[in-house]
C-alpha cells in the first residue's frame, strides 16, 4: 500500500485527522507527523524526513502545508503525491504577522486557552463552531500542544519561506482541498494556488471553514481516497 505522511497545523496534534484515519487506512500506511519540538519550518521538515519511509504521499493541513512545501524543497524525489488542505504557499502578509504578534502577546500574558478558544470560532464554519465535540477536540489539542510550543510555531510561521516559486515545478499528482468559507485561507487565494500547480485538482467543501478535516471528514475522505487510488 501507499505510505501517507500527515502533517497537522498550528496548535494541533495528529488528532486533527482522527475522523479521517480509519477510512484512509484502507488505502495507505499512515504516518502522522509530530513536530511539536521544532523551532522552524525547515526543522519540522527535516524531522519528518528523518523518520518517514523512503517514498510517500504527503498531506499537510494549514501549517502542515507550509511544512509540505519545505519537504518538497529539501527532498522532492521522495514525495510521490501531494495533498494540500486549507493552506497557502505565500509568506505572511503584514496584517497576518501583526495578528500573530497580538495573539502571542496574550499568550505571554497567560491567556493561552482564551486565545485557543477564540480561534475556534474563526477556524470553523458558523454551522460547526458551536458543536461541543468539535470545541472539545480543538481545546484538547491546544492543551496538549501548550503555550511554549504554540509560540515557537507562530515564530516559525512568521519566518517561513515563500513557496510560490515551487508551484510550477510540482509534477506529482496533487489535490488541493479548501473549506468554502475558510476565513483564514480565502478560497480565491487557494484556487489561485491550485491553478499554479500543473494538473492539480481543486476540491471545495461546502459548509466548512479552516478546520475542514474535522468539520467535513466524509467529504475530505472521499476526495483523498480518490487521490490515493488514482
């Protein structure tokens, strides 16, 4: 079977993929990355490459997409297929960095869980944001990550490289999955990224925001199983 490496996003553990794993395990050997100790996107990629199989399909959600691009930068020959979920290739915009610094300041003042809880409403479609089980999952992951790791991840994201120059050279089967109402990674920009990757398939999931793997796992699984089997 295909090897599949899954990389979670900011302030998330591998549990972000939990609603998807049983379906994906029918088509792939799954390796859920843990990069919580890393201080840069490049280090996250190196950690994954050191423990991953010699060749693999690669899936990144949000920050995990930034790491996926870095893996393509470091070892493109090892990646057989690429899935990008709720992510973008460009560097931070000034307003995004400002927002991150503002959140980091609150975390440094002891308000980490308040920041995590506020992000739930931003990250989810309005039809999902109030669901107790999804709030509980998001907060459980935040508690497992902790404030120190959250701060390291934000610094790594702010310092990430611009991966847009890589897009035209991606020659492997690629799927781009977007929540239709993602407030963090706008659909128009995600669509532009997909158009820049030769042959990439764009899947837009309705009634979903940035947290699409948890919000609409069945739709995401359907798309990914087709991508793995193709």
